[in-house]
C-alpha cells in the first residue's frame, strides 16, 4: 500500500465519544467547512447547521447537522425564471450524495487537524424537531449529525471487512458461505479484541422470539448488526412522514400536488 499523510489520516479514523472541553477556534471551523465544500457534488444540495452554545452529544464542543437542501436550489432557479420540475426522490438521492461527500471531507479535514469526530445516524427521525429548533424552510432535510472536538480517549481504529470481501472487479462474485464466514470473523475478532461492546454496554436486547445465546465474551459486530437490522424500522411510515413534513413528496405525484 502507498501511504501519505492524507491516507494515514483516513486509515487512523475512529469514532470518538469522549471529548475535552476545549473549543476549537473559528479558524479551525472555517478550515473544516472550506475543506468540506471542496467535495465533489451534483448541485451543492446541502447546508450545514452548527451549534456551539451548548454541549453536543458526548459533550462534544462542535455539533454539526448536515442537511439535504433543495430550498436554496429553488430560490436561485426562481430568480432565473425556472420552476422545479424534477421529482423529489431523485433530488433527495442527489442531495444525500452531496451531503455525504461534504460530511466525509469535513471528517478528514478535522482529523488531520487533531480533532476527533463521530457521526450520529438517527437524525432523519428527528428532522421535524430539528427544523423547528433551527427554523428551517421547507425542503431542507437534516440528514446526519457530526460531532467534533479534541479527543479525551485513545484507542485503535475499528476493523473493516477484508478487501477481498469489498472490491469486486469486473463482476460480483458468487460468495461462498466460507468466504462470508471469513469476513464475519475478521470483524468479530477485531471488535472482541478491543472489548468494544462490553465497554459501551451496547448489547442489543432480543425483541423477537429467539433464545439468547450470546454473552459479552462472544457478542460482536455481526450479531450486533444482525439484531439492529433484523428487529428495527420494519416500516418506512415514520421516515416518510418526516420527509413529508419537510416538504419532500416522494410517494405521490408532484404535478398533481
């Protein structure tokens, strides 16, 4: 592998959940934001909210919320004499891409400056609450929260799938059970070595009729992820309602609305 300072920063990424009280300077914040803006984009369909007045999750001094933002697009289109006709689902997909690229650039920039970061993924289910707090116009949808600050903990990066389970050249392979098991073991062994779930007390309870056979001695990443996506969010109704409240019609006919 080729290594340079940028790649090393990316390889060292960790999700930090304990922060020092020190507030990063305005110059640091501006640097992170400008680096974020230089990410690739479809139409810059994003905006970033920032709160520094009160401590964010994990007592982080910087609490960003990266939003999909179609409102600004509509505003300048209107000044050009155009009306928005593209369906909201397509615009939402492009906006998610734009916002995600922006957010990742922010993470790389922040960590290169010695800060720690952590994403919080439950944001879309709080979109209407966040919209009221920040007085968001319609068609601005909070996508993900990102907290930052100077780390007050130290631990190695978490494991990732083997590259052979991630990069498929020319065609998607017919994965054997043995290959899947091998990739699972890499993830599980790595998390167990760091005692990750025991330290966080993060074992997900069973909400279905299954016998509990795991303790913190063997409960690890693949069981955790299986319990999460095998039990939760079976209906899209709540998420669709959050999108509707934010002005995104992705199930009906916009032209008739």
